[in-house]
C-alpha cells in the first residue's frame, strides 16, 4: 500500500554524504513512496542547527543527522524534543560503541576532509546551488555547469544539492504557468540545460503532502488535477520549443538515479560538443 509522501531532513556537520547514502538505501526498500528529502550540510553553529530544526518542525519532517561532537548531538536532540520532531542519530551510538570497544576517544573532527582543491570546489558548488535555487540570481546562470528547469516539486532543489556535492555548480529555474522563463536562460549553452517533468498523479500526491505538512488546504489550485494538467502542458510547450534540452521524467526515480542520468548525458554531450541522445528517460 502506498503511503503519503513526507519530508525528511538530513543534517550534518560535514558533507552529509554518509547520511544521505544510508537514507537512500533505506528508502529503496519502500515502494511507491516519494518523500521530500532535503540536505543540510556543514552545520557548525548552534544557530544553524536551530534554524534548520525550526524549518523541519514547520514541515513536520523526520530528522536524520550525523554530528561527531556530542555537544551538538545533545543540543539537536534537546531542541528536537521542544519542536516535537522525530530524529535518527546515524553516528552517535556507533561512535560510542567504537570508543568502548577500541578503548580510545574519537577526535571529534567532522568528516576529517582533505583540504584539497576538490574539497573547496565542492563547498563552492554547494554555496552556488543555494544562491541559485528556485530562480534566484538568474544573472549568474551563465556560471552554472548544469541548469535544471521544471515545475514546482519536480525535485529541482534536492537534485541541485546532490549534484553540488559532487562539485558541480547547479542552478534551477522554475516553470510557472503563464510566465516566460528568464531571458538569461536563452543566453546559456543548451548543452548545460535539462528539463524535469513528472506524471500527473505523482505531482498531485507530492503537492498535497506538502500542503498538508504546512497545514494548508489541499484543494488549492497548487494541488488540483486540472491546474496541474495545465502546468504540465505549459511545461511541455516550453520543452518542445527547446528540443535540444533533454527532458527527464522524475516520477518514479530516486534522486541518485536522476542525477546519474543527468551526469551520463552531460558527459556524452560534452564529448560530442552538442546534441541530444535518444533515451527512454527522455520525453517523446
């Protein structure tokens, strides 16, 4: 039986890659479930943790986290109780068991990252994705390695974050019924642009779940079938006007799967110079 999609927030004092991989492995065991997964990496201050928990409470989200400092884990748990949030600590109990078993004290250094150029590139890419999320800072679209275009709730933000953690600068631009795309997008090399689409049923479920999490009525235009059908039709018209953009259907795909498709075709297009390969993942 399918379940109503919910929100899951992943918090980490490092890149959050470990927590996200564990979560995705767990989610793979659940059929017909598409929770919204949001990644919050490099949380180093109490204020940052508090802000994310407050947002998680508004979304009635499950919080999964990896923090190496016991003080931060303790703070997160105490604040989560205040916000009545369910939490999963992926590393705390493991570190405790290892410390006892090995007779040693953990260093408490988040992620122990190697401070090489790749590390700094990844941090820069994450910051770029945040700055250029949901159509923000369109004047900087030409600096993006990848630009994602799609309707609201087609996984643009989590996909941008996931790709950013691989060191790619990713911007995403929303398709809004009746409004043209920003003119800046026409000035970008088409080989960097990807469209995202989704089927009607999946989009209705995701949007209704989002409205419910925000304690908003689910019968608004945002989640009504007739309105969503018009939105999808409008998005298809935009994509048809840009035939060199690959359009990926994210309806039944995990973020990792969609990211793999984007990266595979990006590599092929870079090698070919220009062109759109045929694939079943693209819309006809």
